[in-house]
C-alpha cells in the first residue's frame, strides 16, 4: 500500500469525526440527517395516512395510542433511513459500473 495512504488511514483512525450531528455514527448517518432536514417528507398522502392512523387509534386509550403512534413513527423513520442508505450504496455501485463498462 502506498505509504501516503497508510499514513492517512492511520491519521483518520486516531481522529474522532465531528459530523455536526451528535447522533451520527457515520458520515452516511450525517448525510441522511441533513438530507431529511432539507427535504422533509410531509406530503398530502402521508398527512392523509397519518389522519387515517389517528382515526383508527382514537378507539384506544391515550397510553396505548401514544405507544402505537410512537412505534409507527419509528418504523417510518427506520424505513426512510434504510431506503436512503441503500440508494446511496446503489448510486455508488452504478458510478463504479459506469466507470468500468
């Protein structure tokens, strides 16, 4: 391995990255955070679906309603993050394939 690359890898291994977002464990986490911050997903379809969820949950106690709503939102966020990360990885693979036809 090139000694400059080895030195750079050694330097980076010793540094704690500051992504500007405390929950980010990787640069991809930080990219996802900043992407969703700049492009919130709050379209009419999603608002309508949450209204449908609210209507269905209105039959439950407040505590049960909060629990189901919280799990639903967590599920949505996890799905969104997973899709974003997969999209970045697929984009990187596509770039690599286009470079080496």
